[in-house]
């Protein structure tokens, strides 16, 4: 019984350690940021989670900037099309 418990605990630890990195690899950057921040609160100098946080943040900023540019172009197109009415 104790053996099963230890195996379960070890599995959970391994899964949680790589949760932030896996989320980042799947493109779930907000999730990766949140998980990395939680881990960094416990261990502030963890290089793996610092890297995940940095890379995920850069990807989120990049995605948001692309969305902003797209919406600006859409707004211009709408204004141009409505001006001809």
C-alpha cells in the first residue's frame, strides 16, 4: 500500500514539474505563465521556470501585438467601406 502511495506522489511531482513547460509547448502561454509564477513563488531562482516565464511572456506579447494590428486593419477597412455608403 505504501509503495502505491509513493509511486502516486512521485508521478504527481513529475507531472507538476513539467506542467508549465508542457503548456508552453502546446501554445497555452497564459497557462504556462501562471504555472511558472506559482513555481517561482516557491523557488524564485529556478532556471527552468524562469525561462518558461520569459519565453511564454514574449509569445503572449507577440500574439497580442498581432491581434492589435489585425484589429486596426479591420477598423480601417470598416471605416473605408462605410464612407462609401
